[in-house]
């Protein structure tokens, strides 16, 4: 049932490109494990061993906190349609922030948003597929626009204030570094 690969095949890449949602799993050395759903146009396959995805401002910043301490990450994609499949991508990640020299290069892969706070550069080490026979059917109704509207309404200054108030620590108290890595003082 499960198959393993050391890279994304063309078939894997087509499957990922067709999905409307993916899930990100990270963990620090201790504390809570985090799994976050992601959507919108937030993921770009660069090549068979590299994926970029943009992390938009939200209520928490767990992924950024965890990956500073432990750079391992799992992305999971699953089919909710006729042909069942679960595809997991394992690897190590590096967070690229607004003040990093390569920010402009990587952020240009994604729609412009004042809420973009990191781009994660995932080096793929393992791809695993499994059957997905127990995954239910779901119909995609459309993207939610709430986060995009909130980011646009808040603007750059409002986003930065939100980061300072809500995104500086993980649930377990790990510093995210969001202010020093994204806001020029």
C-alpha cells in the first residue's frame, strides 16, 4: 500500500498542484506538536526536491517557532475526490524572512500580501504515498477570502503591530523572532 521515494515524481507534482489544501506538521524538541491547514495560493514546487510555501499572518506562529529549534517538517496532501491518495513530504526546512537577502526572490512566487511573514524552503528527503481509502469525500466550495481581506485592511503597519502583540511566542513560550527578522527598526 505505502510507497517511498527520495524525490517528488512528475505524478506527485501534478497531484500536489491539484490540491486545494495541505497540512503542515512541526514540533520543537519538547512541548506541543503543531499541525496547520494551509490553502490559497501558498505553495510552489521548485523542483523534485524543493518546495517553497508562504506563511501568512494568523493567530499563531507555531511553525516558525518550531523550525528555529527543529527544522524537520512534514507536508501532507490528501485526495477528497474519486481517486484516493495520501501523499506526505518529509524534509528539513529553512525559514526566509522579510529582512533576509533572498526574500524578494522567493516571495515573488506568491500573490502579494501584506500578511506574508515567512517563506519556508523545504528540502525534500522522503516522499511517501499511501492508499487514502479511509479519507472521506469532500466537495471544494471555494477559497475563503477572510484572511486576505483582514491582511489588506490591516495594512503593513497593522500587520506589524499584530505580529508584536500576537506572533512573538509559540504556545509553549518559544520565541519566534518575527519582529527582529521582519521589521527594520
